C-alpha cells in the first residue's frame, strides 16, 4: 500500500517540557493505525500538531504526496484530514443535523455573498449539504436524533455525532482522539464496527485510544509513545509483547 501520511522528526515543547521528541511515523492508505501510550505521553499533542492547532518546533509532515500546511487548521481540513476530540466539542445548542452541516461547509463552493443573497446555486448547495448531513447521521446510527439538540443526546451518541461531523469534510484521514472514552461494552463494540466500516469505505484511520483491547483488535499497526518519544511500532501482536511497552504502559 502507498504511504498516505509521513511524519518526520516532529518536535514540540511547552516551556521546558518537551512533549514530542523527533517523532516519526508513516501511515499507509487504507490502514487503521493506533497511537497509544500512558497519560502525558504526547499522543494528543501529536494530534494537535498534525491538525494545525499547535505549531511544531521541528520536523515535517507529508500528506498525500505534499507538505501539510501545519499551523492552519482549516487548510489541514481542506487537505483531507479531519479529527474528533478527547473532550467532545459539539455545538451544544444546535441540532445533530446542524452540527454535521457545519462540517460539510468546509467543502462548499458558494461564497458568503451568494449565501447571503440566496442565489439559486446557494440554495441548491444548501439542500445538498442538508441531504448529505442526514445520510451521515444514518451512517453513524443516529438518524433518529437529527432534530435533537446536541447537548440532549446520550454521551455515546455525541461521540458518534462528532464522527459524522468529521466525515462531512470528506477526509482522506480520520483522526479519532479516544472515541471510546466513557462508552460501555456494547457501545464500544458498535464503535469498532463503525470504524471498520469507515475504513472499508476508503477512509484511513488514525486512532488514539486507552482501551487496549479495542486497539489491539482493531488496528493494523500500533505505535507507542512514552514521554514524547516513540518506543515501539509494529503490528499489534508484536507491540503488546514488547518489553519496553509492557514496562511503560501495559504493565507486567
């Protein structure tokens, strides 16, 4: 398989704390790639650099054959990377449908003037956005909640809504930051099926997750961070037997 994303020697410091130390990894197109490690290992920092929320201190990212414009979240989105957040970030007072429509607007073609003046092309595009948002709510399994405010959805459904909103941007790479956090066993099993379906539909997945059983049963390959450094990277069965990983994270 071809490489979709290659991170080369990514570094990031906060004051005197080096959160990422020359982290390099390569994700193949069509892969589910796991990124694990203990709390404070640098996983979310890596996500935040990758998606433009934090400026990097060193290194580069090549995505889909071109340098990724790090430091600009909207340009990262347009390049084809979408993400969810460890702490859910929905528009609480908007409906589920409206939340997904917001994500879809990253791919709109009609400018502000056309939208304000309600040109026919703008109305057609808005209708298409609404249809696609409804399709994505159905895809993640919460179509019945389309008209409910996001804040009134059950926690697991809020997680699914975040995924639907991210998918609305038409990503080539979907980065999920602890999507199973707070889910029960049934919800986690359903999430696993959803992620497998997303990959089957052509979207590459990068997954941060503390549920080791989920990661090992889902990911093609896994990288492990500890104190900002990558200490292991391989298929799941090899990683979970690595002595350094056992000592740092999995526990003897």
